[in-house]
């Protein structure tokens, strides 16, 4: 019996050490949705960098649902991961999830979209305001200073939609471009098509469209093609489908982010932080205008 007791104790100790070691080497990424090529690429960048640095990376999909996002983070606190990279569904709603991680003393980093509240170690994202300005200036340069434009907005409440819109409107308000209409299409291709059809019917004299992501731009493209009109479309993100459409001459341009780099930098920064190194509170990732 004594020998059996010793064997059981040894097995329990081994199991405890194994779980501790696993937690020590585990990070997690909580993605707003994996139904968007941009975020899939960002996830892949994080996975590749985690593998390179020797971390196991748990990937959870929030399916664009703040309540799912909250339960994902709760699950990760139970698992005892060492750091959470989160791409928020909504900049305000995510604050509740971040606070749960904060109470469990698990460091949080935000990717692409920021959080309004909660303790965040570092935010890694493109300069969305600058990107919106780049789109506005491109349209003004190609169509003219008095271009009549429409904007397709992303998900209301996300920092990406707010900041891209702010940058674009900086150019509109600073010049003579005329904004005919601006409506949300939730970063979704099908909604981009439907919203664009309605906006075209109400604004037949539109000359250019700025879509706050490539998915909406590609949806808008289908609506424009069906209308037979010659309207310039500029997207945002630089996804594979978006760049392909630019190369075919279907989209005029896309403001290219580097989602793979955002994911990779997120893991790198988390690794440095876990090793006790100082990290920047905000880390910008470069943007560029991609044209044919």
C-alpha cells in the first residue's frame, strides 16, 4: 500500500508539473471572427510566430459576438494561459472581457482594434486614421477635388471603423469633396452589396466609393457592375481577394494593412513582456496604397 501511495503521489506530481509547464508555454489569441480573410491571415501570422518562439497558441473565434468573446476569455482564465491576444468584436464591449483577464492577472494585448477600458499591455495595429486619409487623398487625386463620394462603414463601435471614417472625413471636410451618403455594412461582403445597391439608387451621380474594408468593397463592386456605372472603388486591408481585384482592374486601390505582421508582432511583444522586458504601449504597423 505504501508503494502504491508513492506511485500515485508521483503520478499526481508529474501531472501537476506537466500542466504547469503547459500553461507556462501557452498563449491564446481571441479573434473577432474567422469568417473574414483578414483575421484568418492575422491568426496565421500569430501561429507561425508562436511556433517559432516555442509557444502553444490557443485560437478562439468570437464569431462577432461580444458574449461569445466574454466566454472565450473566461475559458482562457480557467486554462491559465500566460497571455491573451485579443482582436475585439467591439471596442466598448470587449472591456468586460479584458477586466476578467485583469482580475486573473493575465496580461492582455489588443490587435487591430483597441479597447475603450481595461488594462492593456500593448496595442498593435495599423494607423487607421492615416489609412482613411490615404483613401480620401487617392480619390481626390484620381477623380478630382470636387468628387462626389459614398462611404461604406464597418461595424459601429469598433475602433477600426471609427478611425478609418475619421481619417476619410478629415480629407472630405478639408477640401471640396462631397459626401453623398455614409452607411454601415458591418465589414461584410453581402451587406456591402445590399447597402451599395440602395445607396446607388438614392445617389445616381456618385463618382467614387470608399469602403472601410475589402470585403465591403468587393460587395460594392458587384452592385456597381450590375448597375453598369463607372464608379471608382477604394477598399481597405489589402486582403488576398482585395489585391487580386486591384490587379484585375476591378478595384482602383486598397489601403493595405499587414495582418500577418500584426499577429506576429503581437506574439513577439507578448513574449518580451513575459520575459520581463519593457514593451511599447502602442505599436503601429505600416500601411501602403496598393494600385494596379
